[in-house]
C-alpha cells in the first residue's frame, strides 16, 4: 500500500470542507443565484459550453492531487468571481458574462521576441500542446479570501517552448480581450482596459504556471475566463488574467492593470506573502470561501504554500519592496 506523507503546501481537508454551502455567502449573492437558477438557466449554459472543448476529460496530475486539497464547492468557484469586464460584484460575472458574449471560436496570438510567432485557435492549440491535465491548486485573492480549485489545462512552459523565445526575451506580457460591445465594465471604464498582466520568463516556465481551459472537469465557464486564462497559484489572484488573446515576449518588464490603477497597493510581483500587508488590510490570514461559519479563516502561507517550488525565483529580492 502506498502511504503518502502530506507536502508542506497541502492544507488539511478539514480547513476547506464545506459544512453548509451558503452560510458565509452574502444574502444578495444567494438571491441572485436563485434568480439565475430559475430565469437565467437557459441563457447561462449554452455559451459556457461553447468554450474550448479540446482534450476533455483531462487526466489528473499526481503532483497536484485532488485528494490532498479538498476543492471548494463548484457553485462558489463559478459563482463568486472577480471579472471587472462583467461588473464589480462577485455575482455579476456569472450573470453578465453569459448574455451573448462569445468565447468560441477564440484566437490567441504569440508575439514579440520569439522565433515562432503564431496565431492559434484555442482548441487547435490544446491539440498541438498534447492535451490537458487536471491540477488542484490553492487560489488566494489579494482581498484576503481563498478557495481550492481543480483546474484543467496545460503548463505555460509548454506554450513558451512552442513560441521559442529569443535570448533577449525576459518577460511575458499577457493581454485580455477588448470588446466594449460585450463588456459592460469596458463600456463603463471601471478599469484601464484591456486588462494586462506580466510575468518574468523564469516565472512563466516554473512548473506551477498554468494555462487553464477548464475547471471542475468541464470547459471554463465565461465568468472564469473562457476559453483560456492564467493560473499562478503562488501569486495573488489578480495575476490570473482571464480570456487571454495575446502573449507578447518582451525585453523589459511590462505593466499590469492593478499596478496602473493603484501602484502603492498592487505591485508587479503579487506573490502571496503573509508578512507584507496590503496598505488597507492584513494579509496574515484569509477567509475560506465555502468553509462555513465556524471554520471560516486560516493562516495565509508564504507563496500560498508553494515555497518549495518558487522561493528560488526570488532569492536576493526584497519582497517588501517588490510586492
Ligand atoms: N482577468 C480579467 N481580464 N479581468 C479581471 O477583472 N480579475 C482577477 C483575475 N483575472 C480579473 C482577471 C482577479 S482580482 C482574481 S481574484 C481572479 O481573476 C478571479 O478568478 P476567478 O473569478 O476565476 O476566481
């Protein structure tokens, strides 16, 4: 019999098991969900199911097992979202990203300092990459809440290899879609659009960096960033740019949307760090979404528990200055 000792980055199942799904959920979100269940169901599912479908069902990756981290109930993962293009309340994206916004077909472009610039349909890309796998990762939002999410997708390093960066390439600049006709947030200018994010090249090729095309074994719903979004589990959730249309390789550090909006509050690195507080709140602990009222908080871990995999990337860097 194989006995597995838990890794340092695994949190106890008890910390994320939901006893009661709706207890810590704001009443308004709950009512909104109910309303959608009745009136909106027909509107919601068809477009969500049109997202990138290649490669399903994915095989689990034994390095990031679902048995070690108990996933947050699916209705929270797909119903409690940040996607400012579709509103600023947590329940807005599920509603507003599913009112005719098309995420299939979808083209993603590889550009900049690469030997193989290209444009791919996302389904074609998945086939070219060699399929998808499932990884269960912690998700820590900069707003001090967390989930555990079973993503489907592939290592970003595979895409980097496909692009074949030139030696001058040191960073990736990732850009989200720009379509004010479909996006109420873009029409309202609630952020600087399109949403952009960046990674150092060595961060992008770290084993954890992941491009998700699905969640909970199904193609990504629009509200989670269909058809393809970034997942960097050692960083705050805002690095996880959704609905990516372009990845450009650059020599200089790109800017990122939340840093443009509030530079003193959100940096380029955004590494989860319980010792560096946000100017307006502590980052030492986090609210567990879906955890029920009595097990609702837990201590935040350095690099969200992934220090073994990523601490080496930041040797010699002052993490308080490079927040
Ligand atoms: N990507 C885009 N394009 N627009 C956004 O507003 N929000 C970010 C990130 N990616 C955001 C985005 C934030 S703040 C978080 S916490 C995560 O998406 C939330 O991902 P989830 O809704 O799938 O949990």
